[in-house]
C-alpha cells in the first residue's frame, strides 16, 4: 500500500510517501518521495523554537512541500493533475508543540476528505523508533531491517530521553526517562551558554571533536548525574548547571571579579542578557574543553544506563533513535556495544533519518495500521506518551 505521512510536531515541515508491505515479522518499505523544510534559520534568532512562528511556517510550507513530494514520487499525473494511488494518510498527533501539531492534523484531514482516503494518527516517538527500518533514505531503495525481539529502544531527542522495552512492535513499556531536561535540550542549552547558534547539538559536537583531535587538556570533569541510581531514569539539568557554574568561574577569574552573585536565576538571566560581552571572554580553547567534557559526560551516562538495561533484559536488538543520534561519537560508542555483547544487534537510523522527518512517521503509521488498536485519534496531544 502507498502511504503519505505528515510531520509538523516541532520546527520541521516534512512529508514523505512510501510503499509498505508485509506484516510485523517481515516488513518492507520503499521510499517514493520525501521532503523536509526546516525552520532552523527562522528560529535561530530566538535561540530556540518559537511555537506561534512554527505554526505559521507549517501552514505556509505544507502545500509547497506536498507539491514537491507528489511530483517527486510520480503520484501526481502531470497532465491531468490527478492524485492516484494513495491508500492511507498518517500524521503526527504528539508529542510536540500543539499549535504546530494541529496544522499537520488539519492538513491531513483536508487531504483525506479531498482524496477519499483514511487518515490515522502517529506518535512522534514511535516514529523515531521506526526510523531504523529503512537502511538508506534513498528513493526506490527497498531495504528493511527485520528486527529481532525483545528489543530495547533508547530515544534521545530535543524533547525526550527515554528507555523503552519492546516485546514486539506493538507491545512497548517505558522503563525509564529523564526527570528534567532531555539530552538534546541539554546540548542546546549548553551551546547557548557557549554563545553557539541553535540547534546546539551539532555545534557542541563539532567543538568536542576538535578538542579530541587537538588533544586539548581537560581541566574540569563535570558530574554524571544519576549514573549510579538503581533505575533507568536520567537527569541532565544538574550537568547543565555545573557547566554554567564552571563558565561563571572562568569569567570571574578573567574579570578578576570574585564577587559575582552566585544566585542561579540571576546567573541564567545574566547569561542570556549580558552574554555576548561576557562569553566573548571565553577562549576557543576553553569552549572546546567544555564541549568535549559535556559530551563525554552525556555519553557516559547514556551508555551506562543502557548497558544496565541490556544486562537486565537481555534484548536481541538495541534501537537508538532521535535527533541526538546524529552525533558522531554517540553513533560510534553505541555501535561498539555489538562487540561487547555479541548477541546484540544495534540499530541507529541513517543520519538523515535521525532528526525529524516524515519517512519515519509513514513507517510507524504502517505499523499502527497493521495493528488497528494502535491507530491514534486525530487530536493533538503535546504530552502524548509511548
Ligand atoms: O528528534 P529531533 O530532530 O527533534 C525532536 O523530536 O526533539 O531532535 C533534535 C535535537 C536537538 O536538541 C539537537 O540539538 C539535537 O537533536 N542534535 C544533536 C546533534 N544533531 C542534532 N545533538 C548532539 N549532536 C548532534 N550532532
Ligand atoms: Zn523528533
């Protein structure tokens, strides 16, 4: 069957069309067309995503992106302008920014009515899990992973950090999650402290890589919050605050002014308003050191918790999904787990499927479709759980 998927949960307007076949034990997907319109440049000046602006941009971009994907996939007959062959429309209904989600849902409903096609809702995080199903984000590639169960999924994105135990595609249980900031959010906030543009993940990762290549000496070791807790939960807010205090100390030393107030709210505000001037005092070397130490700390926490879950649940597969899997070192470290656990197969999405896209939504939508109970209603839910 041919499925059109729509994703507008955050700052990417994305549409994909795939051909899907098979049941939960043997899946096959062929990508027919895909486009992602990123709003990063628009949100950059606010240092993060601005919801009403995101909604406006989705509204503006959806028809343009649709046209592009319909043409690319050959679904639209060039002469008659008729749409033929779409069997199902799927759309992200949560979690995410509700005004942004509604634009996608309303657009999907209108298309459904116009084409006489069924529309079902998809959970964005299930999309991140399904993102590993297509090994190459290339048109006409039929390559689907046949994942063995039980599986463990570590989801690391801008809004979520969670560990999921999966008996099969349809039976999932969250075993742990972040108690405060998500990993991607921590990357973005630390980047802001270092005066780096949004989204901060790729920027921090570039600096950290430079630090490793140049062997920048490490003066500071940041904490690994909750690394020894006997559960599968995470916490990244304390780590972020340690980075903040370390920067404050460096700046104070630089200024030779030791009586800076140590009130955190004041400091956060100060970091925002007064940053350009103060942060310019951090040298490139200091920024690299902070980026590397922060990244090391995050990776150590993620690996440690995941390994404990591997030892307890003995999964046959580990799926690592979400925008933060675009991180080079994270990919490397998690793939290395296959050497340490020879019975484990590790799946990480191809890089263009790591960050938000609609291809992963179409695949998750197909999985919902073949298990009717999982079809979600067409109502935006910003906090939708897995
Ligand atoms: O999954 P995603 O595209 O959107 C959400 O569902 O949240 O994830 C976006 C997050 C951002 O926080 C971004 O900074 C982070 O993924 N990210 C990275 C990298 N590329 C994107 N974090 C670390 N290293 C990267 N290379
Ligand atoms: Zn996402």
